[in-house]
């Protein structure tokens, strides 16, 4: 596990079926989201991070910019629009595809776009004009270790909740950047082959985290609807 002195403490907070799938919208026998936000608040993060699919809905509801940004040279350096927010919403967008318009917060949490060198100059101009912050970590693929270091150094983020898809969660776990798992285990079975799981990454049998990460249960709280909230400390083996 990477040292946390130079990066935030990272909790992966997710809801899954009992078979580990994360497509909660199709489990119609239960309200799979009923405990999610309440537990999110109990975890006490000062920032949260989601991928493009989740964040697209927030971006789509944005008011447009009142005027087009000036066509001027763009520095490929990070842009910090605000450091005094009560919380931060980190939007993972490696290609810089999302247009946030004039929306620079989500329920008071300042928007930070995490992107790469693939983001166009026009997109960076628009983010700056819209009042969003952005950090560039990696040339084509996201360098999560670098991104976390920047989140702490530039914004003072100490505790980050990662609420991504399986590939985001899996990439960060494989890189040794997840310190704790907060898992809401819902009383549902998905079962469909190929459905995204809690942690996903490309690899063979030798790449399994089963022999590389030790999970120690630190808490277990059942809810009346059959959901169980589990917390695990995650540590490297050896």
C-alpha cells in the first residue's frame, strides 16, 4: 500500500449485489440506493470521485457559458479555481469529453475535473471560463498516484471517497491506492455474465489481487431491509 502522507486516505464506497455486480438500477425488488448517501455522509470524506458515466448527468444539467472563451494560448498546467470549498467533487474525464458549462459545484462541492493530456485546449479554456478546477495527470491514461498527490497538494484533500465503476476502482486497487472498502451488500442477485463488478481490470490469473491484498473486516452493520454495511481495511500482503 502506498504511503498516505503525500496523498489522501482513500475509501472505496460502493453498493453491490451478493454476487459483486454494481448495476443497481436493474434490481427492482429492492431500493439499492436507500442507504448510500447516508453512509456516504457518515464516512466523512472531504472529497468524492466518480467516473464519466455518473458525472455526465451532472454536466448535462449545467447552464451554458454566457459567452465563448477567448481563443488564447492555454497552459497545460493544472488550474485551481477554489481551495476553500466545503467539499470537492472530482470528475474523472480522461479525454476531456464533458462540457460543464457554467456549473462549478454539485450541491456545494466544488468541481475538479481530473483529465489527461488528451484534453483539448478548447476544453481547458471552457473549464477555466466555467469556474471549474482541473488537474492533468498522465498523457493518455490517468496516473492515479499523481492525481491523488495533486489533490492533496493543491486542494488540501485528506480523505477521498472513490465511488467509481469497476475499472476505476480496480485500477486504483491494483496500484495500491485504496486504503479501505465501504461495501453496502444489497439483498439482490444480478448474475448476468459480463456485468461490471466492484473491482475490474484486465489481466490473467497471475494478476489476481487475491494473493496481493489482505482485507480485514473492521465493521459490520445490518439494516432492516437486508442490506449489510461492511467495512474492510485493505493492506498489501508481505
